């Protein structure tokens, strides 16, 4: 229901008025419904709330049944957080790489200080350089975003348009973001270089970075904390997706062609008969659901008055054989007997457990949609008629004359797949040529239920790859910065007999300690995030230690290779050159 409020109306007051009106005119009806469902006082509640129209798309994830297109605000926040993380890593890399390559500019800065340059003069110099680089990066980013938007729309199945040029708020945001990046990065770089730049030492070619950078290790910790966390999330999401697509769903999902039928039952029966004319088709069944559209729901009541909510699938007598369902006890629809005086149905294990039926065969249940009793003639093993995200609820399989049929399942011979598809199309065109022929394989449809998870896996994998690459680049600059402060120490160790491998081991040890600390800190954070995410699935993997071990090992190996490659020049340098001015 959509309600337009008058200008200036208080939404809270309007909501209370709507609640009172509904309670006044529908209260007795709802109470009667609760009594019919055998719900006692305190076991049910009815609530109504008004929702602003602009909030429907992003703030309706908690509403299970709605016809409006819905987004997910949590997804938007998560993607924004990933973008912020990557931007942070990029800014840190800019700082470290600039400082790491600033040794060549030390003489320039030293001369500026000698001739009277103040700290703000050097800060302004780096402001200008950072501004030019940021603007160039922004322009390149805008061009790339505009060009890659169609690719993103195909990936995300969206229809986003590039409205940056018409949206002034975006310009303001980008301008403020550039200012923040400029002032935070260039100010720190200038302050660091000014503090560690003694003109006389620089002009004597001494190592100007003689004192430690206490922020470097903090930055490397944060970088690896983010990267390892994203990598753990990627491994878990990919594994969960693989688990969902390969989990036993309780029936044989392979080699089944699904046809959506929306024409009279007489033609559906004719189509089924024509399909079975060829041995390449093994079984054909009809149902009102196709496993992707879910199932309908109703109520069942025992003779003792016990009532439960149950899911309903309307099927024909070949459904069990076509889908490969396991009949645990009893008989199928097709095996009718003279003693069947009431409609017979099949139920799943969950329904038997929920009702506590010790001997379910022959049990009479009052079936609300037809207003009469039905008799349990068989029990099938639980199977997932909905997504694996949802639990298996009590289910009743009802012979299809009670309602319309919308789906035909065709089991084909796997060795004659192409011939079977040609036969199905030919049969369709003979029986219902006026309807367009479309088909899908059931296993593809079931995998399609997890398209959002596929996108999550791609997004997190791409983000983790970018984060690890940027982290490695930052570590490359940081290695040059920190190792340059230890040139004299390296020279002395080599004079005293240390070889190149020993020097590399020494330098790697210092970095690996912080990588290990960041990795261990990322484990509980990523465990919590993935634990909450996995709670959305009824069928889910366990958070094994292997995911954390693989992520930690990858982080350590990347750090090892990066530090070794960057340190090799310093570790293999002739100590005579290192100690020349000592």
C-alpha cells in the first residue's frame, strides 16, 4: 500500500494513525486468523510500519516478501569500505615510495635549507607536486570509470549510468577528497624529510635517514592487516560457493531439461506423451514449481488438532522418478489401490519429525487449500526444493489436479544430449507451435541461485589481489627506506664475515615480524566477518584453519620475495663503498 502524506505531516503521527485504523477495521479478522491457526495469545503479533519511498530500495532487505526491486545497503557499505581500504593503501604507498626515492633529492632540499628555506616552503613544494599528481590520477580515474562502466553493468546485471558530469555533489566530494589526500600525504612527507635532512651530512654524502621512522611499521601493519583479511574472506567465499554448487540437494540434478509451460493442461499432457515417444527421453514430469521460484505454503492439521505451516509442491505421478527422489517408505501416487478413499500425498522427513508421526503411512491430515483430509501414502527423503541458503521445511507433495502446472521436467540420456534437445524442440513445435520454445538445464538454474555469491567472490578476489599488489609495492619502497638507514651496519657485518644470505635473512626477519603480527591480528577480524556471513546459509562450510594458514602463508611469501628483491642491492654491495666516509 502506498500513501501520500500532505505537506508538513509528521510521518510518526501518520504511522500511528494508520495502525489505529488497521486495528479498528481489521483487528477481528486478524484475531480470527490467529485462532484458526491455533495460535495462543502471545504466540503471534501483527505490526505495520510506514517506510519512506526513497528507502525502499536499500532498506528493505528485512522484508522477505515484496514485489519492488531491492538493493542491499550492507553490500554498498562493504564495497565502500573496500574502496576506502585500497585508497588508504595507495596513499601509504605514495608516502613510502616518495620517501624511499627521495634520497636523490636530499642535496636539493639541503641546499634549500642552507639558503634559508623554511619548513612551509618545503611543504608547499610537495603540496604542488602532490596536487599535480592527484589531479592527473583523478582525471585518469574518471576516464577509466566511464569506459569500464558498461563492463561493470554486465558483471553486476545493473543499468547504472555515468552522471558525474551532471552531479555537482560528486565534484565537491572529489575536491575534498583530493585536498585530504594532498594535505595528509605531502605534509607528512615534507615534515619527515625536513626533520631527517641535515645539510652538512647530506653534502658529505652521509646517510641522511639515520633515525628511525616510527610510523613505517604501523603502516605496514595496517596494510597487511587489510590485505590478509580480504584474502581470508576471498578463500572462504570461494569455498562456500563451491560447496553450495556441489552439495547433495537430495535429488539427481544432472541431465534434466526444464520447460516453462503456460498453456492448457490438455496440451501439456500431449507434450508429455510426444516427448516420451523417443528413447533419448527417459522420464517426464510436471510440477507447479521449478526449484528457483520457491514453493507455496499452507497449513496442515492432524486429527488431534495439531497444526503446522508446510510448503507445497503440486506434482504428477512421475515426479519421484524424474527427479530421482528417494522414497523411504510407502508408495508413490501412480501405485493407486482400491482402498484409497481420500486424496493421497507424499511428505518429507521433516514433516514427519515436526508432527512426531511414529507411523506416518495412512495418517490423515486436514489440507487447508482443498478443505478436506488427505492421506500420507509415502515418505521421501528430505531434498532442497529452495536455495541451500534456506532450511528444509515440512513439505507435502500433492497430485497436480488440485492446481495448475507451470513446469515440465525432462530427464534425458546423457550420452545422447544433443539428440534429446533436438527431439524436445521438435516435440514442442509440433504440439504448441504458437508458443516460443525456451529451455534450461536444471543444474544451471540451481547454480544461478548463487549469482550474488559469484559476484561477491569476484569482488573480494579482485580487491584482495589489488590490495596485495599495492601492499607489495609499498613494502618495496619501505624496504628501500629502512634498509638505507642500515647501510653502515650492513657494511660492518660484511667486514666481520657475514655473507649476502645472512644479511638478507637479517633484513627479512625485521619485516616478517610485523607481517606476522598483522596476519595474526587479521585472523579474528576476518573470522568474525565470515562467521556472520555464513550465518545466511543453512548449508555452510566450517571456518577451517586452512583458510587462515593459506592467507598467512601467502602474505609471508609476498613479503619475503619483495624484501629480498629490494634488499639484494644493499646486501651484495661492497662494504668499502659503504664505509668510505666513516
